[in-house]
């Protein structure tokens, strides 16, 4: 049985950046049944230090983020992802689900947009290298949008592999990034299976990279009702989850799920507890 850590902060529900949808309004209550499980632990996300942020970002970012109302949860959001990855690297848990209130993958060295503030995953892996033997990280990004900030920050880093399902087909020289266009799938009844086929086709790249840890950047804005729709339904997310679990299991490495975009509370409530349940059972 795998030990699962769930990283959460009350501010993600009360003042999440997605104020219109208030997408996490059913949390943490929706996690209550999972907390009965002996192998699922809920942790409160700490604030990340400025010192750690500045190992990844331009110092000017601190002021820009402080002025942006959408970034009110930025420090706890990065703290959630850092704490999750740290616990995985130290072997305290095997799998993690990290909630966030402000996103990460559109945050580059000196700029951010699209409801992102600091790059949570890159800050976390920078820290993890300092406190563990972990060096190599694979990021599978199934948010609807291109992970431009992450792409910029890892470009010179041969020990990070980004597999990004977005709106372009692209392969970086040297192989550190592969982008797969999923915007032109035939939407409708077949969207889930077409999307999943794209994921399945490209997961061998993650296997070949042999990461020490696998990150799944889980945005549900790809849902047919949400703002980045590629026509998916909830079933697609559970199938992707199982693919990620299997990939991490075959590599024998920890799996970290990091929440990305998506605005609708019923999709969050219908998918997140079930994803955590799968992390705890498979
Ligand atoms: Zn997105
Ligand atoms: Zn991309």
C-alpha cells in the first residue's frame, strides 16, 4: 500500500485565484472520506521562503507578485508543491497530491500570466536537488495550455524533461521538451480516447528519460465545460491518472500530482478525491 500525502491550505478555497468559479469551495470537506484511510495524510501547506523563490526567479518578481491580487495565495501554493516534493524525495510518502491557489506553469524567470505567479514545480525541484539525491525530473503537463514558463526555466537544464500536451507540436533540440498538439482533436464522443492515445504514445519518452521523480501537472481546464476545453470528460482524468501511476510504478519512482488550471467546482469535486483515492489504492 502506498503512502499518500495531500498538501492543502485553507486559503486555496477561501481566496483562490479562480474567484469567479471558486473552484475549490467544496474542500477540504470533500476530502473527509479519504482521511479515514490509514495511508492518506493531509498536510497544511507552509509558505515558501523568498530565498528559495529567488533561486529561480528575477528579484523583481517579488514586487510584481505582491501587487497582483490574483497572487494572494502564491506563497502557500509554492509551499504546497515544495513540501510535497520534499516529502517524496525524503521517502516519507510515495505519492503526493498538491493543491494550489495560484498556478505555476505560466511563470518564467521574470514574468507571469494566466493565473500563475511563481513556478511551483521548478522551485520545488531546485530545492529537492539541494536536500536529496534526486537530480532528474519528468513533468507531464496535461493542463490545456502550453507550459511556457516551465519551458523557459528548464531550457538549459538537461536533467528535466517536459512532456506538454497543449496547442503546438514541438520537439526541443536535445530532447528536453516535447509538446503535443491536442487542440485539433475531433471533439465529441471520441475526444477522451483520442487524447489518451496521444498520452499513451508519448509516455515511453518519460520511461526513456529515467527520472528520479515524476510530476503530473493536472489541469482540468481541458474539460468540455471549462475554459480551455478540448472536449474531455471526467473519465479522461482518471485514465490519465492510471497511466501516471503505472508509469511511476514501472520506473519505481515517486509520483507527484500538482493542480493546474480549471475553473469549475463540480469538476474539481468530482475528480480530485477520486484521483487521490486512486493514488492510495493502486
Ligand atoms: Zn490552463
Ligand atoms: Zn506545450
